[in-house]
C-alpha cells in the first residue's frame, strides 16, 4: 500500500496532497478552502497507510480534507466541550476537583478532520510562553486538591524530549500530584519520534508520580509495524498505556472494526480506555453516528471481547459539564432483570 515516497515530510497544502496522489486535482480548490478554516497536516507514516484507490478508506477519511467540513449545523460550536469557561489561566482547564488539563501547545503531528478542538488547533501562537507556563505550573502547585495533571493540546509529545523531561520534572516536584497523564497521537502518527530520549522523558521516577500515556487510535490499520514498535518501546520502559478512540461514521462504526482495534490494542499492551462519542465540533456532522447506534455497537462488543479489551463509551456533555458513560444499560430495575450481551433477559432478585 506504500504507493508514495515515505521520506518526504508532512503534507500540509492542497498542492502537497495532490502531488502525493492522495487527492485528485479537481479537489484542490476544495482542500484549499477547508485548509483556510481548519489546519491540515498528514505525516508520511499515515499517508503511507492510505489507499487512495479506495473511496471509503478509513485512514484517508480521518485526515484528508472533505467538502463536508464546510457545512456547519446549528448544534455545532467552536468550543464543544466548554474548555474556555473552565480555563482559570492560559493552558489550564479545570473542570473536575482532582485533575486539570495542561495544554502546553496546540500543534499536532496530523490534524484529524473531526477534531473537537479544531477551531483552535494548528495555531503556533497557542504555545505557552515561558511566563504562561510558569503561571500554569503555579496554578497546579497552589491547588493542593489536584492529584493529576493531564498534559494534552494539541499533542504534547510534539515538544522536544528535553522540554517534556523538564515539564515532567517540574510536575513531579509538586507534592500533591500522584499522576501525570499525557494524551498523544504521536505513537501512531509519527512513531519515529518515540526514541530513547522521549521514552526516557516518560519513564516514571521511583517515588515520584506515575506517568501514564493515553494514545489516540481509531482504526486497527493505524497500528502498522512502526506504531507497534513504538508502543513496544514505551511498554518495555514501563510506561502504562491507555487508548482513546473516537467513534466515527465510515471509519470504525462496525463491530468487526472495533473488535479488531480493541484486540490489537490489548495485543500491544495498551488498555482500551475511552470510546468517545464525537463532539459537536464545527463541520463534523458527517462523522457522527447516533448515540443509539453507538450503544448497539458497544453491546455487541460486550458479547465478543475480553473485559480488558472493553473501552467505556463516553459523551463529553456540550458546554463543559464533563464526560459521562452513555453505553447500553443491562439492568432493568422495574422488571428486576439483567440483559446478557446477546439480548436475553435474566431475572435477578436482590
Ligand atoms: C476529559 C477531561 C479530563 C479527563 O477526564 P477523565 O475522565 O479523567 O479521563 C479532565 N479534565 C478535563 C477538563 C477534561 O475535558
Ligand atoms: S490529534 Fe487530537 S488534538 Fe490533534 S487534531 Fe487529532 S483530535 Fe485534534
């Protein structure tokens, strides 16, 4: 499937995408318009996984600009999960009592066409300057109720490994923190960056807070040889690995695809964590299944997969009220029955 050169750099313009054979020349004007509204980037690793001959290719669908992105529906909004109203200082989002998001930058290796922060990502000005980073760290240090810092963005593993190590060191010196959790797409999008220095920066120090990594993966084909090797380097270094998957129409909204993905994750020492219902980000209607469709998929997965391979299906409530599980309910209190994964009810008396 590697039909274009692997050595070239990240594809960013409509002309790059056409030259790489990923878009027909007739789509260049559309791609340019989309690119003016939302950041575009495709790494060589992901470009090589695409099959432009397949109109329904699940990798291409996630990253290639589409004219459908220019249509915004009334319920969509630029800040779908309400980051802004919960941001006490730049780069910090504090929604839950025990944990905060820290966003050192808003740059990603690849731009997902369904991104929940698509109105903000891709902006190099979103990188925290030294003073802003000090203010963010001071906020975490002052709020002694915090136990966990979730370093996200953008993609925090785009920072040079030395800066990541320095950030982990600063956070590790805050005595009330138990956990530092990174969220990243790098192991899939640009696995070559997961070298000794990056792995070293993520290794927990004995006695210090635990450093976890949640990897964003949506389709089993994203776990190619290079991505698997990157995950193995992280797991071998003792970095606990979680996954996040966005449930996406035309990408992974079939039970066979989700099953293969969750199996592949566990096979590569990644514990499936969340299956996200897509957020109401602008121009992403074409990616959103209904919640009822998502529940049917999750119910089917329950009948097919090991417990350690089951993600929690969650919705981030629009506006900033937080994430809640929206998976199927198996317990019917009125009838005192429990439904098994194959749909049969069983009585259960308490
Ligand atoms: C998603 C999110 C978290 C993390 O939530 P978990 O359920 O712990 O994964 C924390 N803070 C904010 C503001 C979030 O949006
Ligand atoms: S990696 Fe995450 S933050 Fe970056 S574009 Fe994709 S969904 Fe958005």
